[in-house]
């Protein structure tokens, strides 16, 4: 989620004179996203999230290990060690790179079943909500969600859902079960076999319709975690922004941006009632090389250099805008960061992404 994704969402949902909830937070800054990778100058999500969680730049694919593959204590582990409750919410697999970096150490982001095992046996987050059921079950167990497109359960660590239940987690797999779950104890919710959406190009089977909206998962996580008198740490991610940007699918990307902003509104409302809460909104990198453009018949779209989407309506205006993609991969542009609460002023200015670790470590 880079600056163009945020501006396109602002125009779509709020118009020329409006602000997204994420942009209404009082402190703003910029983060660089460069990894320490032997091949690429552009980060992936694993290296980007690892910079947040251990404060060190590393190679692409690394989950909270440094360039020598040495594991480091993550902020999620630090929060737990300090007596706080912890949780993660995502529309990706709960074992995907960004959430994993907060609660696991792995030389390769691909080892998602071992990341799930580490959640249960090592870092023990109190709330785990998202997709990725396939990584929690062996191939012989199809789970609660039908597998399609050749997908099937792929875990090699046994039935980790059963293990979670033995470890005291309440397991839910539907919106109704999540609503009915008590607001105390540990909670595991898996609501898709892989991501909670179908990441394809427009009109080619693309679907963004999560079993549970991101804002609802965020609200439930807060209901559970806030019971800890020592405080809590919660990571929340809208993965569809990245995945649909990879497919240059602006319609679905904008839909996901709207859902992320609803989740930010949940966090902002919580912080308004609990002013000792730090809320930070940012992205681990930009994806798609996106630009916001005027509508033009003489644009270079179709030349192979770029690909234009739109036009899209601007809220409260008869005018429209277009979006132009320049790549299906990640880029190295700075990402915006906005924040509110204790120590949020530290995000003012331009910083490396490892600065997130510096601020959150002090907050914890």
C-alpha cells in the first residue's frame, strides 16, 4: 500500500475534500523499504515485515532472521514475554509472511506449516484470525473449506487445529461462530483454505468477499485482547491490496482499501476511548507501480509499458480518474505512515522501515 493506493481510495470513497480514516490520524511520515538482499533492491513482504519486527534489514523471504539466518526475538514475542496479550488478524493465510514475522522465526517464508507450529508451541498469540486452513491440516483432512484450483491441505505437522484445541484455543470457522465466541481465553479462527479472496484479474474469477470482514475480525480481536490489564499488541493486515495490485486489478484493490479503512476506524474508535493506545497504519512496500491519472485518449496504455484501469468515479463529484500500473511486482517507492497515540510523533519525517521497530519497542 503506497501513496497512490491511498490517494485512489480517498478519491473513491471520500472525494476531493474528504479524508480516509487512516489519513485522519494526526501524525504522518514516510518509510523507505529497501531490503538487504543479495539479488534484489526491492523488498518482499517477508523482509519488509521483518524490518518492523526485529529492526534489521534482511533478505527477501526471511521471517525474522537476519542475513546470516540467525533468529532474533520479535516484537510479538517481546510483548508476550512482558505479560501482554498478543494477536494477529489478516485476510491472507495467518501464516503468510507479514503476520508470521511478528510471531515466528524461519529461514524461508514458504515453511508455513512450521510457522503455524511455532504459533502454538513458541510465541503463542492469544488471537489468530484469518485464512490459510490448508497449512494447519495434513493432506488427508480437507477441513471446513472446499479446495479448488488444485489446492488441498498441505500441512506436515499433523492436525494443528486439534493441537490448538488441546492447547486451550477456541476454534471457529464461520462468522456466526466468531460472533458467538466468548471474549476471554484464546481464539483461533480460520475462514478460508488459503487467502480470504480469489486473486485474479478483473472478470477472470476475481472475488473479494471474505467470510468475515476485516473490521469484524479486528473488533473481535480487540474485545478479547483488551481484557489483559497489562495491555496488548495486535497486528492487522489487508492482504488483498497487495495481491490485487499484483494482478493490476484496481477495482478489487480499491474494494480492499475500503475494507482496510473500516478496520482502521475500529482501531481509531478504540484508541479514542483508550488514549494509552498507539495506532500505526502503513504498508510493507508498494505494489504495481501505481499512479493516479486524468482520463486521456492519448495515454500510452496498451503499449506494453503500462496498463490503465478505469475510469473510476470520484465521490461527490461528476469527475473521474484513471489508474495506471507500471508493473505487476513490488516497487521501492516510500510508503506513507500515519499514527496516533503515545510516541506517535516519532513517525514524523522520513525514516527507514526499521524505525517502526524502534518506535514500537519503546511503546512496549
